[in-house]
């Protein structure tokens, strides 16, 4: 078990699935939008991928830079930046894979959600893969309560008491078309009993 943790860290199991299916392959350039401390990047750093990331938390960026120092000595530390996703300084169409793992459901409102999504999609090459995990209302529609006392768009209170911006199937299908992409996999949703629902959204940029 220790060896597996050293090799893969705390990688999202659904991102790991994309690696097993060879959709993430050596030589690809990876952009992690909201990378945190790099929990999804351990394997990719060790295997020599060209990895980039942004996060608003300076401590998280310090942590992922430390991981890069130890796991990928030649990787420039400036690949990891304290920046908002929606206005990052990375160029258009430079990444083969864009990761958005447990990030978009922290959107403040509809405009913020759209801005973060566009900021992530912008850096992706045509033909590139967008991997996203986010909270949704799928399967728990009767257990969530919309927040109506402020202009928060699709913000809800979840069964566990937390507040999240929640998507549903109709929205994700519509947004996929608006972005000019196509679903690489059917939407997959995991319902965590009496807590939350998490959906995996994987899109190919046409």
C-alpha cells in the first residue's frame, strides 16, 4: 500500500481511470486548474509529464512546488502560480489535458462558474481532454435546498450542511455543446449517502 501511495499519491480514482485507459500518456502537457497541494500530480510529476497548475492559496502552491523539486527536478517552479483560474497567465491552447478536480462547485454564482470554466477550457488544445469532477444535484434532487436569499445562481445547501454550486445533467450536456466539445464518457455520478453527489465530466475539445 505504501508503494502505491508513493507512486500515485492521493490521486482522484476517476483521474486514475483515465490513465489506465491510456487517455493520459507520456509526452502530454498537463494543466491543473485549482491544483491545491498537487494531490493529483504525484504520478504525473514522477513520470516526467510537463505539468502546470494554478491555485489561489500560496501555501498550496508552495507545497506543489516542493513536490516538483523532489519528484521532477528539471521542471520550472514557475509552472505553478498563485493565480485565479479565470484570469491565469498561461497561454491559449497549450495543454493536452486540463484537470478541474473538486473546484467548480466552489463558484460564487453563475458568472463565476462560467468564468472559471472558460479559463480552464481556454488553455486546452483542440483535441485535448478536459477532466472535471464536481458536485451535482444528480440523484439527490429532493435532498438539496436552493439558496434564494442572495443572487447565487445554482448554489444549494447539501444534506451535509455545506454550500455548493450544483450542476445537473441538462446543464452539463448544454455547456458541453456551447464549449464546442463532445462527451468522451457518459456522465458518471457517485452519491455519497446523506452527504453529497459528485459527477465526473470528461469532454474532448473538438
